[in-house]
C-alpha cells in the first residue's frame, strides 16, 4: 500500500519529520512552512555501508548547506541526532 508521503522529497535540512506511531507513518511540520514551499524530510535510511559507497550509490543533491551528500544516515549523523534530542 502506498500513500501521499511517497511524493515528499528528501532534504538534509528538512522542514518536516516522519514519525512512526504504532506502525503508521505520520508527517509533521518542524517549523512554519510557507505557501508554495516544497515539503521535505530526511529519509535517513540506515545501511551498514561505507560513507564512500553511500555517496556513490545513494547520492543526495538537496543543495542544503548541511548536505551530507547521501540519503543514508551515516554513523556520525546518528550520533549528532542523538545529541540533539
């Protein structure tokens, strides 16, 4: 089954976040979103691959200043996310 969230693009500096609540995914705004602004969230896929392989096979071209150049959540990115919480 699919839903409209499949049309939301990835960004390393997203304006939304995806939360799993009892097996259902909900998209929440992280800040006020301007009319016409594209919705985005950090896909943050978790794979046990090297940073080099992640950037080669799962590239990101979101253009954010903080772009990590891959849609894979890299180990150092995981640590930073834990510290922010």
